[in-house]
C-alpha cells in the first residue's frame, strides 16, 4: 500500500501561541479500520474562515508537518500531516469542530470471484435492464465523474469520450490497477456501457493495489463538484469504493449532492448490513447492491434499508487496461454502481436534468421488483432504463 501523506496542520491560535492546556484539546475521532499514520482530517466550525485559520497556524508547523488538501464547498476544512508536537498544538484551536484519523478505503470488487470466460451479450438475465446494444447517443450531453483508479483513455470502448480530470495521492496519471477502466466502460462503453453517448472523466484516487486515503477521496469529490459547478453539463459522480464510517466523507458526498451533483455509490461486498459503511450509507446518494444473472442477490452483496436499487454485479464483462481491446470479467458492487450511473445519464439526456432527489425517485419508481434472495427490509428492485 502506498504511503499516503496528508499534510498540514491546523489550529486556531491566538497571535501568541500558548502551551497546550491539559484537558482542553480537541478530541481525535478514531477510524475503525486501517489508517494513514500522522494524517488527519480537520473540520472547522461553522463561520470560521478557512484561509484566516490556516494563515494563523501554518507558519508554526515544524519539519515533517504540512498541509495536504484545502477543501472547498463540499467540506469546510482541510487535511494535514502532523508530526511531533504539532498535533498537540493543532488540537488547542478553538476553530476546530473535530479532528479525524485518515482512514483507508478500498474498491468493492472481488478479484477471485469465479471469473467466467464465455461471452455474454447482456449483464442481467432475461430481465436485463438494457438491450444487448445500447443506442450510440444514449446519455449524450451528460458527464460522469469516475472517482477510481483512473481510466485507460485509449481503450476502444471510449471512442474519445474519456478524458483525464485529476489525480490525488501523488500517483501517475494512468490506470495501473484496471478497476477504473472496467467500471468506466460499464457506464459509457460502446458495447458494455449503459450510456455510450455520455462522457467520462477520470479522477484518480486509488493506488495500484486498489486503496485510497479518505483525504484524497474528499479532494476528488471536491474537484468533481467544482468541475460540475464551473461547467454547463449535468453530471453524475460514481464511486465504486467504500470504507468504515467517515463523517467527513459522508459530509462531502452529501454537500455535493445538495449542490446538484448526482451520486452513485456501491453497497460494498461483505454480505452484511451496510449501515456503517461510507459513503454507502449516505441517504441522498444512490446506493447500489449486486445481483447475478438470474436477478438473485449476489452472495457477497451488502444489504439493508439504505440500499436504493440492485443491478448486475456477478461476472461482468468490461474493458481492461493496457490494450485497446482488452476485456475481463469482474464481480462486485463495484460493477453494479457504474451500471446505474449510466442509467441515470440516459434518463437525464432523454428527459432533462432534475434535482438529485427527483432523479433518485424516478430511478426507484421505474425499477422492477424482480430481485429475489434479499433479506427482509432490503429493496428487491432492479435498476432499469426508462
């Protein structure tokens, strides 16, 4: 796993810094899973100027501490790497609402889940939500932001409709893991995608092993939101990754959705209630579970009342990185999620853009109640084009 660095430090601070006061420090929110050592997310209190706050503390950092990301509209805060006594120093700030450890997220794909070699023309049994070949203009005029491992732009599935947006984490501008290319083609690919007329923009946040820092993911969400707000096209962000609960990530996704950016997120692959997974449990996002070819719950797919729709996610054929015509089958809610992103893109292109809440309601209203094997309290509706 890459050494994820976040750098900076915060602290409110009076012109003259006082020694830390025992018992007055801002508590650190612990992350349930793996963390990036010495890396922290800082959330500022409402009404606090980020720029003023940072000016007051950055000059006080010692060697090894630094600012990694300064976030914008989606999250009132920043991320930092703090070494030595700098963490104690920052914890004295009265500007700070909370400090959280920088958790590690991973992709929602099962690389060893019984791959098949036979070719399929459809991704979901007889009741597949798409025809064998989607219309070439479906999804036209819509952008999809893929927060993933990047995209192999030269793959024939994209025909020039894929472009590089940004990279966070210090990685090379290439898909050296393959997950991002696979998921992007399921959204917009010429033959594998639901919306072959839409564009896809790569926002790389994952390393070559499929892991990412929360700090980098939030930076990616922030970039996608800014690009959407500064553009003229309706857009969807899709994230086929998850982690243990993170209030910071949840807030970033929620705020981006509130600003008009549609979101599809994966339910994850632990065959458990996803109520404690981020960003899967964000109520405003479109959370997607996985089914097999017979529209039966995939045995790995998470469940629970916060799952919005189901979509094909077992042995799904799609594009692979490295060669323009390379393909591979993968399984996971990672595959289900861009499938739904493509469906949303088609709906926007066909009927016009709506608020995220309205489009999510349409998605569920047109989904078909044909999924079996879901636990009580989990939706049985299969995402379907309309």
